[in-house]
């Protein structure tokens, strides 16, 4: 077994695994319990390793060892190709999310950004005097026509004296449009809702400058970024910078 492992540049564990799964059998086992292999086993193991490197499952390799025909090979390879393409898309999506998270980690607590135009669609609203009803909010998200997940999409909040409105990005919506432009963005980590309200009030006072046009404060909840901090949620307070005159 050691010699075969060295020949194929694998570990003895991999040979044992393939024997346990019934994919490979030694030519014979001697009186000392040593597993002996011949040329047939070398080629058989080479086939197994090739199929494994292509992503073919153990069960499919077992079927191949029993069938070994072109029809099976074509069908299995097409199925494996489809699975591989799906995994590639998952990895591309994971890569984009990791890159986004890294950018947010490196981002300053307060900075200016040139943001594109954004189209939003409302999914929920409630009174500022009430606590957000989680069950009702969840149902509203499920009933909306927007395909989004609670912790994978950013949520946008807009506050006024009468209600708090919750939106999410939707390329096909014209319900609420955020103009492209230069924004002052302030990051706030909060554990309690009152901390967010206080941060918004402070931010609003900071923006009350005679040379700035009045703009509404956009509160963006970076939902999936909040997994980086235990029991805290990351919000971005955004203000469109536009000068009077």
C-alpha cells in the first residue's frame, strides 16, 4: 500500500478510503496482512483519481466501475459539469460578498462617496411611537414582489414625524429614487434602537449648514455586514451634498 501510494502521489489513507467504499480491491492480501496490488489495480486507481479530480461522486464512480460504457460516461460527465458550473457561480457570489465585506471593514467611520442612482421599493412602514413588529415585518417581506433575503440585502429607512418607511433596492421600481451624487456617509454601530435615533439627530444637526441645500437623511442598514460584530448592527447615515446657489 505504501509503494502504491508513493507511485500515485497520494496518501495511504486515500487508498484505504477507496477500498472501504468498494471502489478498489487489492490483488491479494498476504499472510502478514499486507495488501498487494498489480498493474490492473494501478490503472483502476488512476481512473478513480481522475474521476474524483473531475468532481464525480463516490456513488457515481462505483456505478462506473460496474458499467464502464460511453453512455454512462457522457450522462455522468454532463451532470458533473452542471454541478461544477453551479459551484463556480456560488464561489463567484461568495467572492463578491467577501470583497464587499473587506471594503466595509476598511471604510472610514465618516467619508465622502460618489454614489450611483438607486431605485427603491417600499416593503414596510410603522409609526415612530411603536416598536417594529418583527412578525408583521417578516410577512410583509414574504408578500412583497421583491426577491430578497432579510440578512443578505441592505435595507433603507426613512424617518419623519408620522412614520418610518422601510425600503430595499429594486432595479425595476420607480417608487422612490435616490439621486446620484456626492454623499457624506457616516457609519454607526448600534445595539439599541434609541442609539440609532440619537445618532440620526446628531447627524441632522451637523448637516444644518446655511450653505447646504436641505436633504433627507438616508439610513441604510448593512444587514449582512453586521455578522462581523456580535449583537451590533451597522447603519450608514447618508446625506446628499448639494450647495445653495
